[in-house]
C-alpha cells in the first residue's frame, strides 16, 4: 500500500511553508500529489523521486 504525507508533514520535511506547496500545486511544480475531497496527500515515493530530480551538482 502506498504511504502518503500531508502538506504540513511535507512542508516540515523539506523546510518550506504550506503556502509554498499550495503555490507549487497551482503552477504545476513540486512533487506529485493526490486530492481526496479537500485533503491533499503526497505519495512518499513521488516525494523521493521529485527530490532526486531536483538535485543539482556544482
């Protein structure tokens, strides 16, 4: 079964605000998410993929 994080949990994990996550959803950025009713959930495997894709080398 897929594990999910809520917006507050993800915001804390990546040290950003929930408002930033909301903005990213509006503009099509950030990790993939699922909307169930009014709840927004982020699949853990999607978060990990997004973080890996965001890595940059100097």
